[in-house]
């Protein structure tokens, strides 16, 4: 039975971030609020799920990014994009609007334990993990320590964070190349540098520090050849119940930013995958994880080796793959858990099938970005005057692009324009549909990475399922 959180008709709930939604619901027990990432596809994604649950929404936005506000009941104009990562301003908005909770999407602010602490002090519920869970998981060095305490293999890493390159040199002298330099508070591929030799060390170290909000990094011995980047979708309620929604494979990356994600994994040995899933569940249960997250591992199919990599304590950009294969709404499930619904009441498909291959569905997500590959994947800025989205059975597009409003691509936000998600009964059919969908996707006004995505999908290695992280 669900706990009584005291939500009453007329209560208000907030989703903040590049979108803030203040919600009112008629069936729950306690007003909730939410923080959403940029006013892009994730903002629209959460707004739609909230509306389906009878939640009234208020969106916050900036002048050059208003497209999502058409789906909200009310909207608040901010002065600049910097307001989205201003803890004091976000908390003030919640209090001023008499909101009772906040929902985060992707972004640095959502993994900030200080935000959660301030919200708790103000009596505002955070629709994501608790402050304690964030402290243990969002800092990558602490997450690795947690994994070690629970008996997981972890790649050799520096003992403490640093801003000093001499510390990096000392670590490399002890373990050798190649190594990764990672921002402790990075995300979305930012703050990560692969260093394969001394010639690259200083530049890579400086770049990783510069992309860290705190300026702190740590070093990690890396495993690259033959390893796959496997992430397990985790979900937990506030009563100690934790389960999984299978796995995704995320080997195709550009500057450590995932661009193509697959379900199921191309690893054919299901025993290897099953062991990784069980390990992720065991680790999540050890901290009574709440809400959504992914636990990431590096897995080598032929040797069976697996190393814990990190925890992402939030809804991931690539959650759509899992939704398509499982036939569920992950964001809706997250909101229901925040409203006090126990995990067993969600009747998730993983309670019936241990492996997504039992669903006989394949899915692939393609991130379409405003980047010019011919200029080193630099941001392609400009105004999108026209676009045409792909259509057809098994084709889904999550995007903030709207025909009624032109969209400006500028330096304030990331380059993501849309996510094309393709579902079919076999990997071959999924790949064919994805290629057709990308050919049908038209954008006028900026360059995109569509030619690069097509090149990957049509490559022999990808078709054979032979792509590893290197």
C-alpha cells in the first residue's frame, strides 16, 4: 500500500532546470516539484508525463529557448541561462510559487547535494535520490569507494581529487599509460580526457579541470581494447525496494559523449550480462537507492572481465531505448515513485523477465546534434528555419524543435537537437529503419552530425556488432 504523503487537490509541484513545472494533482498525497534540464526534449518529455498524471505545470525559460512552454499551464521568464544552475534562485522560485517539490533532469545542478539539502531545509521534496545517496554516487571517487567496499573490481584510480598536474604524473608513474583524467563532477562526456602518452598529458589535464564545475579531477587507469560500455537501468522506491530494467550498450561515443545507444547489448554471452545486472542490483540495494539511475560497467565479452565505472543518479538521455523495448514510460514511473507508489505496484516487465531479449525487441537511439564534423565537431550556431522529422512504424523522435517557432542554436546550451529512437524485432531491421529515418530527417539553418551517424550505421563493424569502446 502506498504511503500517505498528504497531497491534496490544489497542491503545487515544481519541475525546474531549464524548465520548472509547478504541479497540482488530484490523486496524490503530497505536492511535488521537479527540475528539468535544458528547455529541450527532456523538458517536453517530463511535461507530457506530468500532464498525463493530471499535474498542472509551470515552465521556467529563457528568451531564446521558449519552445517547451507551449506545453505548460504557466511560464516564468528567467534573466539568463545561468539562472538554471543557481541553487539560491531555484529554491527561491519554489518558495515564491509555494511549490512542494522539485524534479531534476540531466545537468550538473541535479547532482549537487547542496541543492537537495537546501530543499530539505525549505520543506521541498526532491524527485530524485536523497542528499546522502547523491553524496555517495555523484562524486565518482566516492562511488568507486562504495563499489570496492561491496567487492567490485574497479580500475586503479588516484586516492584523492586534485588540481595539480604533479599528482597526475605521480599516478601515471605508478600505473602507466593509458589513463583517463575525469572531473569528479562531470557528466555528458564533459571533463573526461584519455591520455595515451606524455605528449598529451598537460593539455588533457588542463581541459578536464576546466570542464569541472569544482575544478577537481581524478585519474583512472583505463581498459579500452575489446571492452563494451554497459549500463544497467536501475529504479528504486522509498521503501527499500530496488530492481533493474535490463541494460543498454553505449560504445559509440564522440569525445566521451554517447551518440548511439543500443538495446539489447551485442554481447552474446547472456551469463556475462546476467552477472553484471545482478551486481548492479546488489550495489544499489546496499545503499537503498531511490528513483532512477544507471550503474555503468566496462565489460569484456571474451574474458568475462567487468569493472565498475560510475553511477549516474538521474534519468539518462538514453532511457528511451529501454522504454521502447519494455513498453513503459520511465519518467511516469519516476513520478509515481515520488508520489509514494511502491515499486511492486508499477508492475515492471523485469519482474517477469530477467533479460530484455525475452521481449524480442531491439531499439537504437541516435542523438542528432548541431555539430559540424568537418570543423572538428564544433557547435554549428544559427537559426533553424525549417525541419522535417522522420516518420513511420517503429520511429519515435523526441525533440524541442517546433514548426510554429524557429529555434536558435547558440553557445548557452548543448548541441542536442533531437533523439531518433527506432524499434524493430531484429537488430538488422532496426539498423535499416534507422538509416532510412536519418535520410528523412531534414534540418535547414545549421549543420548536423547526421552524416556521421549514417557512416557508423553503415559500417561493417557496427553491422557485425563488433564495436567496442576502442
